[in-house]
């Protein structure tokens, strides 16, 4: 049997390639043909997954995290295109729970990564968006590119989402040398409103209810500043504008084309071809929840399997979706590390062992003689 193993990362524990390898290591039917295609949706692991599949040149750069502390970054350069991952500079995983505060966290580090990508000579930059700790609508990114938001008196605003309520203009033109931009998003949420960046993702970044209301108003106001600066309309409602705390909206203002992260990665690694040849599909991620079925890896993989009449098994750290919802998305069955171990602590401490053991059980259940 040909088994396609195409998981996302298990955030905080294993990268997507490590998850795929653990499943393969546990598979107990040696006559089966295992095809490993670790995948990403634009969030953490985006560059690593593409480097594994495409090769190319990996360029090490220095950037800063959402609090301005130095962190390592990386650009993947392949045939004139530079791939950049926002989570390397803006990721939620870079902060402790106590440090999370979307009122003050900044996307400045992503701007440094983009500037380095421009200097690499790329004709196109693809930016993976997802897993961010920021809610500043890309204001910090714009500042790093030479277009800092200013107040009415012409002073640069403090970093973070909250100060954007006083934004009046941009202090320059972003230095991008006419490089084409592509925003690869893991969600299709707009910048503002009930389904916007602040309301949907703000709480997981440390926002209180009062913060959410304040941030949503600030982003609505800043959208007007961006519309005036770049001559566009309706920015706050554009699909994907809410990705990565509103960085999507800033990239749209800069002329970026928005595309599905899972769709882009799938095309680059030839996932459709592998799905066509598969008998069974194994995918998964750390937390299988309602967001998983809205533009993320599991949703894309399960839909592709469903359209081909293939069984799709999801392996996850934990499962917070309903059976009916998952089944409608194309998921045949779900297995979790928490259920397998009976403990969240063990699931976090030994995910590779858990995946190997689950894979062994699943292989005996699904493989044909």
C-alpha cells in the first residue's frame, strides 16, 4: 500500500519533517511504500518545509523578536524567489505566556527579514504568515522598511497595535526596489470586525476583552492611513488581511498577491501528484481544533483526500473538533497523543514516541496484505 505522510508541525515539540519521520519509523508493515511530504501552511516551519522539498540556498540573517530582542532568521533563495517566514521574527513561540501583549509587540523583525531578502537580489519574495504574537497590522514591518507610522505632530509611534489609534501618516516609502510580493496565509480572516485579527486571534496573544476592542479600533483607523498612503480602498475587509496580526493587510497595501499557504506549499512539493498515487493519507498537527479546518494544513490535506475518495487519518496532540465537522472536511478518523498517553504532560514530553506507537497501531489497522 502507498501511504502518503504529510503532517504539519506539532507546535512547541516537533517540526513537520520530524513528525513525518516519527510516523514512518513507527509504521509496522515493511512492504508498504511510505512517501514523506512534510508540509506547512505559512506559519512556523514554512521555510524549513520548503527547504526540505526544494533545496535552494539558505541565507542566515539576524533579526529581532516581537519585543526587539535579537533572534536568528533565515531566508530560502530558490531560482530568483526568496521565501521568508514571519514566525521567525514575530512568532508566538518566541515569547513566554507572561510576555504576550499585542498592545506592544511588533512586526519590526519581519521588516528586517524582508530587507535582507531584497538585498539577496530576489525578484519575488514569498512571505509565510501565521503563528504570530503581534497585532500591529504590519506597522513595525513598515518601520523597518523605512515607512514608520507617524502621529499628527510627525513623531514616530511607539511599537505595538494600541498606538496605531493615533497614526496620521507614514514617514516614508517602503524600500522594496519593486520586488514582487506574495503573502502566503494560513487564514482568510479580514483585518477588523468580528472575524478580524483582534477578535479572533488577539486573546491567544494575551489580549483581554478591553484590549480586543481597543486593538480592533486601532487597526480600523490604521487601515484608513494605509489606504490613503497607497491609494487603495476597502483594506479592512480584504480576505487574508487579518493574517499574522494584520501583517496581511500591510502586505496587501504594498501590492502583495494573497494566496493560500497550504495551496502554495502543496503546489511546490507536488502534493496533488502524490495524492493521486496514494492509497492512504496520514496528516496531523499539534492541536486539531476549529481553526484547523479554516485554511490550515489538515483542512487542505483532508479535502484533497476526500475529493479522491481516499481515507485520511489525522494524528494530533489533542483534538477539539466534533466528529461530524471533521468528517465533513474529509477526515476519516483522528488519534491523539493525549488520549494515547492519558496525560498532557507525557504527550508534550514524548511526542515522537507517541507518534511511533500510534503509527504502528494504525498501520496494522489499515494496511492490506
